[in-house]
C-alpha cells in the first residue's frame, strides 16, 4: 500500500453505527491552524461533511455543490459526528443534509449535492452547454519560478504563524503565492491607491501525491478542505491599512517585512460564517498543480464576501468555484 498524503486522514470519516444509521465520525483529532489553538479549522469540517455525504450514496455519484453554515466554534478535544439525512435520491442527482454534532450541539450544517457520473467516462445522454472563465495570467511564472518562502511571507503579512513560529503545524498543501500585483496593474497602483475589491491574490497550490487507494471522492474531499485555507485572510491583504500605519501601498514579497515593522493589528474578530463550493470537474486531482485566484467584492455591516476559483495548471480547466461570507470586526481605534 502506498503512503498516504497528509491530507488523506484529515478528510477521512468512518461509520459510527453505535450512534445511529448514516452517522459518521472522524478517525483522527480535528485539525487546527496551530498548537494550542482551541478552535477547529473550518476546512476540516467542510471536507468531512463532503466525505460523509459521499459515503451515503453510490460510488457513481460525485459531489457537485456544497452550501454550508458555521454555527458554533468546534473543539479540538472532542469527537465529531456527521449525521446524514437523505433529502433526495434521483436518477441523476442526490441531495444530503449533513448535521455536524459535537458534545450534543450542532456546530456546522452542510447541504451537499451529488451528481451521477458515467463510470465508463462516456458522453452525456443530452445536449450540453460548455464554457468557463480562463485562468488568470501568472506573469509568465510557473510554480518553480515562485519562491517556496512566499507562503511564509504571506502568513507573516497577515499575522499568522509561519514555519519558524512556535506551535506551527505543517500545512497539508504546498502553496506558491504571487504577492506582486499583475504586471498591467503595477503602474496604475503607483498612480493611485487600489480599491480593496480590485485586489487579486494569485497562487499555485497542490497536495503531496495521494495514495493509490485514493479515488475521485477522496480528491474532491481534499479540494473541499483546501477551499477554506486562509480564505478569510484575503481581506487583510485587500485592506493593507489594517496591517500597517503607512498609507496604502502595494504588498510585495520585497516589502513584506518592511510593512510589518510598523505592524498595527486592528482585527478584533475574524471568522467564517457561510461557505459555498461548486465542483466543476468530478475527476479533478488535489495533488496536481492548481492555479488559484482570490478576491473580495464586498464588505459592510461587520461582514465580508470573498470569492475564489481553482484551475488545473495542466489542462487550464476550471476545477471549482467558491465564495465565503465571513465575520470581521475591527478594534475601536481602527479606521478603514
């Protein structure tokens, strides 16, 4: 048996018949962003809810949509149970409601849609529309052209623990971030401050190779885990004045440490509320290089909206789309 990738046990669930029919539970302790952190990483719950829904349907069905709500913070020290309700079972589509329960309380709810796939990989038995937005321009750089240190630089810029920090936990995914603005926007940025909704974070990302035993369902669950990684932190980059007392300026690899020498954290609360994902490719792999683009289109009333897309680097195909509503509250002396 080939060795499992670090993400595989994180998305794995097993039946819990002692609790009830169509109930699943985590095999390993919940994943947290760092040692000593009491909360659970949201992607852990998202991925395991997807996996529980998958296991309640025939293997020919693949997840195509997820709508979810975080209700209460989870605890890294208690077992989690995923109660799956079979809302609908059709010829082509199935729908599952997954209630995530910990210590008797529902902490997360997800509605998961699944679509039947042709196991032979044949054509659909009906006429089909096809179009997709292309991947962003990566300034002619591939993953090998982007420094591995870009991940630590980004985490440092937004105030998270880096690989040299005490209590840091290794990320199951490898990221390479383009922290400069696209070439065409750099001159414009110098002329006038950019609006937060114009900010784009472009990245490459992949997991280490999944084991031979991992099938399409495990890859899709792994991608579900990925969709929540540092997503809400994009707002920190779109509002650089939250990270520095300086006037708004481009955030680049070269200026990351410089910006943080005058760091003035202004965020009092930052948490995920609603998380939605559309899976566009049932055969997508988590261990091949993906292109990621993230942006924020709105903030107000203590909430923010962040969107992201992933494309396969190999094929250029759009793999999934995701958007998240988060809670962001600033300290009283903050000014945006």
